[in-house]
C-alpha cells in the first residue's frame, strides 16, 4: 500500500493507468527499505523474508529466520513479459 500511495502522489491522479505509469521504473520508500519497480517487466525488486510468528514479550511478532537480498531473490528480466510498455 505504501508504494501505491506514493505512486498516486507522484502521478497526481487516482486513475489506474496514471498510477501504473508512476510505478513503472520508480523507486519507493517502504517498511522494507527502498524498493524499485523494474521498467522491463514491472517486477517489484525487494528482499524476500522467511520466518514465522512467535510470542515475544507477551505479543505475537514476526520472527525472520532467513532472508535473501533483492538481487538474489529476483530473477533477471527474461523478455517473456508480453505486457505493453506503459
């Protein structure tokens, strides 16, 4: 949702095509850090986290047990994406 809200602000519009154009090739600040939409295939480039939920200090919290950097978690563009450029 953070990315969508920032794209709406960037596009100065709530029209889906305007938001999509603002997202494509853009970088956005999220709770996971700075993430980017790759313009070649509109893939969101961000780290991947794996874990479970456990009780910590009397509250349920996510516990990350493994993570992969964005460069490793996201395959390179293959040209297989057949969507038209925005």
